[in-house]
């Protein structure tokens, strides 16, 4: 299973749509940082990761096969944002 910052993401699927959830903390609902949907050919699905960046929200669009690289993609996006902020 893929992980986010050392915490394993759990894949919850209903066929056409699925999500990757973090484990709940206490009685809270499981955070869902990634939502995905299948393509017509049932191939490599399209996903959107919605993750915190300082006091903002950063959306990253990726393929399901890229989920294991989510941390690296996030770090790359943050690096680019920081370089543009200068």
C-alpha cells in the first residue's frame, strides 16, 4: 500500500470511484487526501490529491499508478511554489 508521510493509505473502492484514506484519529472521520475515478477502458484511473500547503490547499492531479510517488510529486510541487514565491 502507498503511504503519506510514513502513514499507510488505505484504498477504498466501489468500482468506478475510489479513494485513498488515512487512518482515523480517535473518533474522527478518516481523512481522504486522494480521490480517483476509472477511465472508460478501466485502465489507469485519474486521481486528485488535495493536500495542505502552509495555510492553503494544494491540488495535484495524477494517475493511480503514480500514487506510490505522491510524496515526491508533492515535494516537487512545493519546491516549485516556493521558487515562484521569491
